[in-house]
């Protein structure tokens, strides 16, 4: 092969390219769309053919985009291949050849224009829900919402900060509004723009290093800052935590608030105790092994363990939002969400809780009869009988 895909941990794209699709049944995109090009075998075979001059790099790039990064292919793989990471490198090779899939090109164009995949000034939309104190604290903990949350649910971002302070975390701050990019560069990493990611990471990693602890509810941000920055030679020394892990520092307070809220709910009998299912998000559970904390937070708050939406935490089906797939391949992402809901149905009205803020909207589209929320949304709803008794 004229150009090699740089990998770590012994991953080998050749194994995927020559594999007889042993992970085919596990791939959500291939299953939902019946597109055989979505399999790791087809994607890496395409790279191999492009390197040999048998197909164009554009054809290879178009195929390389067909992945949500869910890592479901890892379970049946005899060689424990890290397919999403290899795909980042393969897309970078295609990028160097001037080949980029159409949806990824649109995302990149938007990023160049706005500094994020969504809007020109995400902090402006957040400003109406926050005060100066939310940004100017000399706190030791930075809460990083992620560009998706800032663009789509700014009020939820602000309420998350209020809820953290209700638990006693008065040292938490949002990123400074001036001179701090609103996006960590995750979309650029996904589509193969390594130079763009390096530029964004260079502007953020020193700022992140000034924090003692960095917290996010986004698996994309968590993966980008913990692994993507490291691959770019810009490791972050701050403690990097998922929101669920951080909430467990306040376990006693969570339990007390949860118990008081349940007693108030029972006393007023305004609403039955909801039935809760946990969506074990691919990014947290499979890729970064942080999903256990989500179950622990739910059990601490409600006093009961909650079932995984699927047969088990490691088998939850992808909702279609991973690696900005819903922004790059809209129709395929919607098909993946419908496929997931069919494979793992939930009773009408049951609450669906996900630890990954990136998944909330896709899950809500897939489960229109169910309230869908992240961990902060669950906390807000659960304690409402005591914080907003009216």
C-alpha cells in the first residue's frame, strides 16, 4: 500500500479489508440501511483500492463516512480492532488527496464560517439564561457543554449549572465567553481534518490545563479532548470526567434530594413514579468505558436500579448521533434511530435516560412517545416536587 494508515495498539486496517464481514450483523448503519458499503470490510477495502489506483479517492471517502463510531463491530472482532480510530486516520488520508464526502464537506464549510458546526455565536444564545457569575468564577472545575448542547439546548446548559450548585458544587464554571472557542474540534477529527483539529486544540489545551477538573456530558467532546488532543501531541493534564462521574462526588446529597423528592411525590400523589430505562450510549459505554457511572447516578437519585434499554449495557443499539453522523448523513442517521427503537422498544411514557448529551435529540426522534433526557434532565425532573412544588 502506498500510504499506511497510522494506528496504535496493533490495529491493522488490512485485517478489516480482507475480513469476510464477521461484524456485519453488529453494524447499525449496515443493518438499518442495507448498505453493504457501511461495513469495516468495505470501507477499508475501498481505501486499499484507492491506494492502488483502482477506484477514486472520492469514492473511498464517500464510503468512509458511513460510520457512527459506535464500536459495535468490536465485540465480534477476533482481533479487537478499533475501527473508529482507524477510520479517522483513513479519512485523513482521503482528505490529503482532496476527497471529502458531501455531508462532511458541508459540516466543514459551516465550521470554517462559524467556528462550530451549528451557528455563528453560540454563546449569545446562552447569555439570556446565564449571568456573569456563571463565567467569572475562579472555580477549579470547568463544565464544558459542547457545541451541540449550546446550539440546541442553551437553557438546559444553564439549568445543569444551577443543579450542580444545588448539589453543592459552587466552584463550577462555564467556559469564559471571550477568546474561548465554542467547539473542541470533535467534528474536524471525525471528518479527517487533522490540521484543523490541531489548530483548535492548540487554542484550547492550555486553557483546559488551567482547570483542575474538566467535566462534560458529551462523549464526542470527552473522546476528542482525552484522545484526539493526545494524538495531536497536545495532552490535557486536567482531570477529564464525564458528568456522571462528577455527580457521584455528591452521592450523599443526590440520595437525600432524591429521597425528599420521592416523598413529596408520594405525598401529593400528583404523578406516579416513572418507569426509567437507561440508554447506554455507545460513546460512553463501548468506546470510553464510562457508562457505569450513569447507572450509579440513576440508582442513587431514585433509590432503584434502572434497566438498560437493551438486553445489557454493552448491547445497546446506536441512535445514529455518534461522530456527528446525524449532521453528515441525515437520512441514514434517521434510519439508524428507527432501527434502534424497533430493536429495543420502550413502554409508552417510560422515561429514557442517556448519559450522552449528544444522543438526546436522536433518541427523542426515535421514541416520540417517551420523555428522553440526559442526566441533568433526569435530576431536574426528579427533584421538581421540592424545587418547584407549584
